[in-house]
């Protein structure tokens, strides 16, 4: 694995900072008890670590409030297993029969599928807005789509397929004008792009911990605005007021049930510390510069097609590039990169079928190359050379496609590689 060039950071960041690994090992070995379920010293210390991580994340997503000395209520920072669980809690907690939701064709299946279930099972009405040719949503389209029964607008902050970053501040202003709650999926942006919930009028921010926040898998959450409310859809133990027969109304218990992922949250806290040490803007510009190098290195190669925006303006793109190579199935290109060049990418539909339909890359999808702060110029130079060499052989009969090569159909255990 030492020579591996990892270009699948949109799936999960890798390698993770050593600080994160050290924190998980140290904290769980020293204090791996059930937090909040006992008055003993270790239980209290575990609960304090969780609370301090709520504070870290609340500040991260509400920097202007923090700078003004008006810290966000940290109890409205809810921990979940991932962004998918967060989006399910938001969608299921905000939509009922007769309601309308506005969302987009840029979304990941973690939003598309729960919305489709509410449409099929509960009679909810959904509008999926179409982006422009590059993949951007026009805030005016959001304005026109909102109706009297619209109860939620949900937008993917950045596409996990092409990296386009939506103008959430403009969209949030539209939602505020209509008095409609606004939710964002920040799976590709939380930790690498600044997000301010007040500035962008965000009611619910869904995040994952294992991507740009550099925490372990199995971590994520929702940051709920102080003036927003969400219906309880998850019930169980909280370690508080156990004799009460119903789930507690107050935050964070309102949206949390059961024992927390103590080791994961400790690692997530370390990931945030590492971001602050490195500097979010410095990391982002490093990734964006390498993305420009990669894009320029393959853009003019015969047979290579770039899908989605080519914009490299800061704030409008994260470091993700989707390509196809003429006469090759994307999964075969991914296999060549893996086997012949030790380059790991992601091929297929990347759990976002609607944006692939929009860009004309369905049903086989693309080869996605996504960069991270650990990516180097040397690695990008190798990737450019590898992709161009594969494209140079496009006039010879490509290797027969086998479904076992497709990242969409197989993995080491049954299931789907959801991001």
C-alpha cells in the first residue's frame, strides 16, 4: 500500500491524520465507558468529551456568532452515524402527507431515496430542480418552485460527482424570504469550505465525519439552527429521565437515542483540531491547485471527456473530477488505474444517478478522481500520465467488460458502497 495513489477522497479521506488515530487509541483505552449513563468519573469525562466536540462543531458551522460572543447552543449539535442517517432524520422529521419538498438533481441517494419513500409511502410531493449545463442550480428556480405547502428545501452543497459547489447563501436568502426551512448536505464540504449557518440561513446542516473532517467512519451529525424545529422519528434510551415513557423533547436527546460512538467522536474531535492546525483555506487551495493541474493535464487529450464544470474559481468547486475515456467502460478504466498504476479511484454512478442522467453519463457513470490534503504534485503527475496512456490505446479493442470490475456491483461484503 506504500505506493498507492489514493484519489477517492470523495468517498472517504485517506490517509487520516496520525493525530486522529492517536486520539482514538488513547481516549478509548483510557476512558472507553458508556457516556452519560453513570455518575462515575470516567462516565463524566466521556460525556464531557462528547459535549466539547458538540461545541467544536457548533463553532465550526457558526463562526460569526462565535466571533460576536454569541455561541450557538451546542446541544443542537446532534451526533449520527453518517450524513445518510442525518438526512433521513431531517427528511422524515420535516415531511408529512400533503407536504412539498424542493430539492435538486445534484443530490446523492442519501437524499433522493428517503424523499422518494416519502413520495411513494406518504403522498409527499417533490420537485427535483435541474441544474445548468455545468451543474449549478439557479436560486431563481428555487424561488419559483416554492409553493404554499413547501415544508423543506434541501440542497447538496457540493456534488460528489463533479465537485460543483452551490450558492447556498443565495438559496438560503430565497428560503428566508418564503419562511421555508433550508437544509444542506455538506458531506463534501464540511471541513474544507467555510459554512456559516446564520449567514446562509441554514436550518439544518447534515454532515459526515469521515471525509473533510478527517474523523473515523461511523461519525456524522446534524447542526440544528436555534430557531428551527424537527419532529422526533428515533426513539429509545438516552440515559436521562429513564422513568419517562416517551422519548425526550429537548435537544440533543430529541434526535439521539442509544449509546454514542465514543471512539468515533473522540477521533472526530481530533480531526477538527488537525484542520485548525493546518488551516482550512490552506488545505482547500492546495487541493484546488492540484485539481487545476489534473484537469489541465487531461483536458486536451484525444478520447478523454470531462463531465460537469471546469470552473476552478475558489468557492465554486471542490477537488473532484469526473471523466470518461472513449470506447472504454469506466469500470475498466478504474481497473487499469488500480492494477497497472496503483491508483485508486471510484467508478460508476457514485450513488448519484440523477446528475449522471443530466450529464449524459448514465447508466455506466464516470471515473471519479477526488483529491485530498495528502495528495501531492508527484501523484497528480503520475495520474495524468496513467490516464493519458490509457486513452492513447482507445483505438484498440478494449478489454471485455466484466461486471465484477464495477464498483457499483461488488465490494468485500454484501451491500452498496454508499458515500
